């Protein structure tokens, strides 16, 4: 039996528009708020965030903060591949290069999606005891 890749591993970029402010004498230190393309804050911000935003606007007027306007911030992360082993049909996310385990049947896979031998056989060639390996 073999595994079928449901989705390959891939690098994902997510864009988020932010209204950024930084201190005049400390670029990089300041405040950032989620916004739309026109710089309007997105709904659902906490009262504390709204209060901070109002403070930022006052500090811009007092020339203590710089309004950077709308900035497109890019966050990048890796989505690991997902496989489905034909034996139990459950998807398994290969989140670890060394070992990923099916939550349904307990089968173990390496980062390439290959089915590994049952854990009680691990260490057989090296003389290790399976109890030493099962504490993973």
C-alpha cells in the first residue's frame, strides 16, 4: 500500500494592509493597525487599539510620530504536505521531516511520506530497546 499526496508542501505568502506609525526619532518603533486600501481601520478592533490609534493621530499632529500611510505587509510561512495512506484513508500532515503519525491508525511516516516500520521494530539493527524510542 502506498500514500497519495493530497497537497504538496508549499511556501505561502499572505498580504495584509496596515496603517503604520513610527516615532520621529526612532524609525521602526511605533504602532501598526489593520486597515483597508484607503487607510480606514478594519472593524472589530479593541477599545484599547482604537484609543492607541487616536493617540497616534494626535502625536502625528504634534510632530512626534510619522504616519507611514498604508503599507502592504507580507508574511510568509510553509504549509507542509498532506498525504492519505490507502489503508485507513485518513489525511496525515507531514509537519516533521523525521516523523509524522496518523491520528486515526497510528501509522508513522517520514517527511517524504514513506510508511515506516512499526515502532516495536525500531532499533532492531542497532540493539536499542524499543522503550528507548517510544518516548518520542
